[in-house]
């Protein structure tokens, strides 16, 4: 991990290399990139969120998702033959 002295030296080198005139543009573009990433993250979260409840399913309605209804199979029963 870098200490305070090393970080100061790195920052000084960046300022000298990029010059003070270009530094605000660099920081501005970094801010734009951070905002874009944040909005994309929010959009992905909203996309993964569960769908809205159907109308009439308020807070007092029964929760059908907790216990699924039994599966009903209709048809004829066949008797097994002895081997």
C-alpha cells in the first residue's frame, strides 16, 4: 500500500505531466464517467427488482407465493398387472 509521501509524489508527477491547464478537464471527464457508471448500476438494479404486484394485491392480501397451489392432474388410472 502506498503511504502519504508516495501518493503526494504520484500526484505531483501527474500535475507536472498533464499540466495544470488539462487537469480540470481530466477531473471533469472522470466525474462524467462516474455518473454514467452510477446511472447504469441503478438501471441494472431496477431491472433486477421484482415485478410490481398485480392490482388488488395490497398489504392485507394473502401471499400466494409462499405456498404454491397443488398440481392437479386429470386422467384415468391404470391398474398394474402382476409380473
